[in-house]
């Protein structure tokens, strides 16, 4: 009994220290963005909490608890569990290819009974977790050796290939871009990136051959959306009309004609930024981007303050993924890049996407809460 009390006495200060170390300012910014998203989903449903806003509110409450719980776990446990978490999510991605069900023309979901999960969204986060552990364990000299880069390249390439097969081009691109950025942050030599770019350019004709017809059509439409205004170019043209009609201050809450008259496709998911900009205008759109910018700057500050390499890599990788999601979605609805189906973080309707983003933020806050923890190559606390 005495030993139990002593052990409890040791644990309580550590738990309290973790709670005190949570970046509550970042939590507040995340909650503000999510609440903004719920308001837009309420408007997209013509002023009703059903079918999107109510579910999204419940999901966010659950995900918020998950985020805080993730932040309170000792960072050493996440280090040790990194490969196991990656293996579990990779197994789920494989299960989708074997037994997943089809929705909206793609086989991306698996029914776990309690929830319908899209593992590819979680893979964006766990790839960063696994790579951060791997590169933390390498010396500076090993990072420069090409044989030491084969395993991390497979860590990124294998799930990207499986996700592309579903097909989910947007998430596959996110995996490749996020992995590439983490390679760069880890200190991989620039000549390897040059060789990779050259190899990718040489492989483009072969990649084009394996693209689905609808994916090729998206690229053609991006180059000339007016070529098929009522067919393949309809989505992006309607998105541009809605963006332009919003003007400086927007048409007003619940007054968006393109979304409420059902001209705007996927107004609650991929094109929700357009729904927002039509009703709140340029000011509203820029306001959301400023909020995103504050989250990104806050995240970078947390990552760079970490005194262990694993934490820095993990934090920078999570923030980079968040930035890429925001950039790709915003550029997509503006017609700056082809439509690839990447949701807008914390705003778009979707359970797994929200869960993945909040899990990632939980890991980022964890890095901040344990920023003074020093880890050796095996993930053990070292003095100093």
C-alpha cells in the first residue's frame, strides 16, 4: 500500500506537469476554427443542424478529448509505439483494398461496426510519426547514406501506392509531399532529391498510362475548364462563380445562392471553402486563412522549441501536413490546381478526416508539453 501511494505520488506531479505544459492557446485556435466550420455546415444545410452540423459537433467533442489524451501521454511512449501504430494503420489500408466498401466511386472506407473508417486519412499522420522515430535514431552520417533511405522511402511509398489504388489521388499526393518534406527536414542531401525529381519526370508517361479516365479528365479540365462547362468542368466553374459572387463582404449568412440552390457540388466537404467565401466574402475567407496561419505559426514555434530530434521532426511534419491540406484545398477550389479531393482541415464535414487532424494536433501539443525531454537513439530519457 505504501509503495502504491509512493508510486501515485510520483505520477501525479508528472501528469500535472503535462497538463500545465499543454498549449492552451493552440487548443483555443483549433476550437475557433472548428466552430467556424460548424457554422458553415449549418448554413450549407439551409439553416439546419441536420444532417452535417450536429454530427460534426459530436465528432469534434470526441476528437477534442482524444487530442488532449494524446497530448498527455509521455512522448517516450509515442516513440516506442510509432512503428506499431504505423503497422496497424497500414493493415487497415490493406483491409480497405481487400474488404472495403465503395462510396462516391472509390473504395476508401472500412466498416469497423462502431464507425466507418477511412484509414488513408490516418496514414498521413502515422507516416510522420514513423519517419520521425526512424530519422531520430540515425546519425548525421547515416542520413547521408542512400542505403539508410530505402526503408523510409518504402514507409512512404507503400501506403501511397495502396491509397492510389483505391483510388484516392489527393491523399496519395499528400503522403508523398509530406514524406518528402520530412526527408528534407531530417537532412537528406539535396542531390538525392534532384535524382528523385529526375526519376519522377522520366516516369510521368508511365504514370499517365495508369491514371483512371476520370483523373485524366480532371487534368484536362484544369487546363481548360470551359471545354466542358456542363460536364467535367462544371464543379470548378461553379466554384469560381460562387467565389466571385461573394465579393468583399459576402452575400450574408444563409444567403449563398450557389450553395443553397445546389449549384455548388460537395458544398459540405471538398468545396466548403467556396460555401464560406460566398456568404462571408473575401473578408471571411481571409479571416479563416489568418486563423490557419496563427495555428501554423504556433505549431512551428512548438516544434522548434523541442529539445529532442524526434519531437522537432514530429512537430514539423504535423504542421507541414496541416499547411499542405489547407493550401491544396484552397488552391483546388480556386482553380489553381486540379481537383484532387483533399478536405479543408477542421472545416469540411467528415469523421475520419477530423479524427486524423485532431490526433495530429494531439501529437504536436505532446511535443510542446515534453519539449525539455531529451531522448537517446532508443527513445530513452537521457540526462542534461
